[in-house]
C-alpha cells in the first residue's frame, strides 16, 4: 500500500509542508473568481480574464526565475516563494476591510501567486528527487497526489461554509496563513543541499532560459506528453470561470453548493492516486494512452448542466470521472518526467512545463471567456468539451514511453 512505506523523516517534513499548503489552498479553492463575482459583480469576460491574465503574467515572470532556481539551494527558494504567496494574498483581506479592493489588485495577486507557485514547484521537484530513492519516486508522487485531492475534497465545502458565515475573503486569509506554515515546515528539513554549478560567471544567461524547453521538445515521450497536457489542462481549467458564472449567477446556486460540486468528486482522486502503481503494473507502456484518453472524454457533459439538483449531480458526475482518471495519470506522469530529466535540468524542465501549462490555461480561458461573452457560457462549455476529445491524438506512441518502463514497474514491487 502507498501509505505504509516509509520514505524518511526529511520527506515527511516536505510532505507535511505540502499538505498544510494544499489544505489551505483547498479552503481557498476558486476564491478570487468568487470574490470577483460576489464582491465586484464581475461578468463572464472579467472572471475569465482574472483566471487568464494573472496566470499568464505569472508565467512570464517565472521564465527568468527558472535558471535562478536551478543554480540555488532549493529549500531557501521554496521558503521565499511561500512567503511571497503569503504576502500577496494577505493584501486582499486588508484592502477589503478598508474598501479598497479592486479588480486590478486581484489580477496582480493572481500573477504573483502564479509565478511563486511555478518557482516553488520547480524547486520542490528537485528537492524531492534529492530526498527519495529513484524506486520511491512513484510512491512519493502518489502521496502528493492523494493529499492534493483530499484537500480539495475537504477544503471547498468548509470554505463555502466559512464564506457564508464570515464573509467572502475568509478563505483567502486561511490560504495565506497556510503558505506561512508551509515555509516553517520546510525549515525543519535537515541535511546538506548541493546547488548546481555553472561554468559561467552569470548563471542566468539567455541560453539557460530555454534549456528546459530544449529538453522537453528533444525527448519524444516528454514532448508528446507536454503538448497533450497543455491542451487538456487548458481546456479543463477554462471551464471553471464559466461554471462559476453559470452556477452562481444564472442558476443561483449558493456558495456551499458551488463548492460541493467541485469538492465531492475529489474523493475519486484518493482512489485514483492509490491505484496508480497497480495500473502501471497491469498496463505498463499502454498506460499513457489508455488513462490519458479516458481523462479527456467526460468534459462535454458540462454542456448539459441544468438548475437544481439535476444540475448539481451532473457537475459532480462529470468532475468525478475526470478526477479519477487524472489522479491515475498525474503521479505516473510526474515520476516519468523526473526519471527522464537529468539532475542538472530538473528545475528548468519543471519550470518550462509549468509555464507552458499556465500559458495554455491563460490563453484558452481568455478565449473561452470571449466566446461566452459573444454567445453564452453554455456554448463555450460545449466547444471546450468537443475540443478536448481531439487531445488523445497527441499522446505518445508506445515506443516513445517504453524505454524506461522497468523503473516505473519496479516501483510497484
């Protein structure tokens, strides 16, 4: 079982720090779009812009950060990024209390948080690879995946209730504090840490900015998975602000029902993440195409959302199907990516991956918002559901992912 194998005290601190941050973010799930709708009375285009422009600017900021992260000790970088997220998010309740909150501020906070998250995850991936044995990478990634989905299952309903009782910025406060606690947890990780060396006096040279993308695009398996992930993630996330408008404004769902629609299906993430190793052992090199295809076929169901209980059940069913397959897919994808990336390129490769994914989410979310404004949110949901059906064509062929099959299979034994 995933939960019974010991990976050491240092990994335990890393996992605990991730968990407290994840649960804080679970409480604050969708907080900025929710504030935009309920406090600033934003429409579909503005809500989509919030979900698109902030992450896009954050991705641009993260580009020069990638080599900077690569050539520094990773734990101090993670602490700095946690503190940056805490500071940015803490400005929202302060501005709200004084009546200064604006849409521009939400955009700025979104950009800072997105950039800090990319840098944190890049440093965290390199830290993880240094802390655990190669054979344990899949177990570690499955634990992170399980924690992520459990936090989303528990957090949003509690967050929705907290918003109803204490006001719209309550969950932002909790999310900000969680990053502060995460930073404290990372300080507890002990042991010497090596930073990458360079032969150049200026580590952040122009060519270093592109090294992550060169590695991704030069590796047949990673290239196919990268392109597929950008489109799948972008199309799925583009539906979030559209659903916020449909459920909260058009259908009049209370915040707790809106949160429940996204939280309840996350229990499926616990199932999928715990089964990931068994799926690899069973399907081997066929896994990427099988589960990768299954996670793309359900989104079209959101086009059939209706008011009332039927609509709520429809959203829950669609999200449950997507999440089960995503949670099967993600830990093995993360493990494959680390196994196929040299140590001196981990931070830059993970940054390039995150930047590309964030950019795709931003572009597709903005386009979906424009389409929703020109037609209707339901039309935009339908188009996203149809487009994602084409993404399995980008998944890698069996021979592109089979070279290191023994490493993935061995993690199961």
